[in-house]
C-alpha cells in the first residue's frame, strides 16, 4: 500500500513538471533566455556601447571622431553588416563624434536622436552622413518602446528641450535615457544626465530599481546622484572614463555604499551578459 502511495506521489510530481514545461517552455526554476550582451568599448572619456541579442545589434553612442574606425572594426569583426538601432543620446562630441564614420561603413535601419539641433563640426558631419546614406532619423520627443530580440527597449527624452536662460552648456540634460528589460533583468543607460534631469525623472517616477546602471556623465559627481543610485540600487555599474579623467571618488563611494560592483572602461573593454534572470560583468585586460 505504501509503495502504491509513493508511486501516486511520484506520478503527480512528473505531471506537474510536465505541465510547467508545457506552459512555460522550460523546466521550473531554470528560466533563461538567449544571452543579451552589452560591450562598453574602451574609447576614453566617451560612450560607445554595443548591445547584441538574437542576431540583432544596437549601438548606443559612437564616441569621439577618432573612435569611429575602432567601433566599425569591432562590429565588422563580429560579422555585423547592419545596425538594427543606433541611438545617439545627445550631440556632444564624445557621443556623436564617431557616428558619421560608423554609418558610412555599416548602415543603420533605425537612428534615434534627441529632438534638438546640435552645434559643432561633429554634429554637422553626422547629419551630412545621414543625408548621404539616405537615412531618415527619428527625433524622440515622447517615450518610445520597441522589441529588440527577446528584450524590450524604452527610450525616454527630457520633459522639454527648451534651453534655460543663461545656460552655457545644457545638452547633457537633453540625453535620451534608455532602459533595456530582458526577462527579469532591467538595465539603465543614462547618457550624460546631470542633477536637474535626474531630479526631473525621479519626481516623475521615471526611474525604477534596475540590476544595472550605466553611470551618467562619466562618473562626475553631483548632488542628485545619491538619490539616483539609492533608487536604482544596481547590482552592477559601468563608468565610461579615461586615465586622464577617471570617475570621481565621491561617485565611486556612493556606488560602494549601495552595494554596486563597478568597473571603469579606462581599464579595458567591459562585457555585461544577461540570460534573462542573472547578470555577469567581465572586463578584458587593459590594452
């Protein structure tokens, strides 16, 4: 009789496991997705981020002018012939500088830009390259969401692109902010936003807890960073920096206070890997 009861219990367990596999396509507690990788290129105090998932490629910013060939070569070595999405967060030279070279060598299906006019030769060269390659950019004035492989991407502009009176340099706060959701993982890429934009987003509750944070403005400290980091509470963080311009100590101390493991690109390329439920962060040796 006891043996019969054990067989019944075992049969029920097998049926439940099979039902879970049928409903969710995988065994319980083994939830994984095809890997999503983010490579943060060592290009000095500049942003150049390559995101890959399920055969699709997204680039967030393109470093300075001299970085264009390096970013292009990196993608070509991976066999990338088309960029699915190119996001330029704002038009400072350390974000848009290499974009003209990049799109002249590797076409982009979609180009997402903030909705304001830049200044300087790097911006002008990029706009000319878009025209020459017959790419019509999408200027983002309201939040935009789209699928990217197995992930969901949301790109958020500022509440307004109006430049305050007497502002000498303000377009950091015009940065497009990108959130990538991959399974249960959330990754936040903040461009160069500074305290006013951070406080604007916090007040609007546009910032949530995320596993990963691309620290804004190359790790330069400001008084809104603690609330940002305390809200996001990232497991991992990356700072795009250089030996000449490393992350500020106060910023590093804040990240440590909230338990984040942080790496800087000044020490080499950084690779973030998501399987939909866990993250890994690795760094290649400094070149």
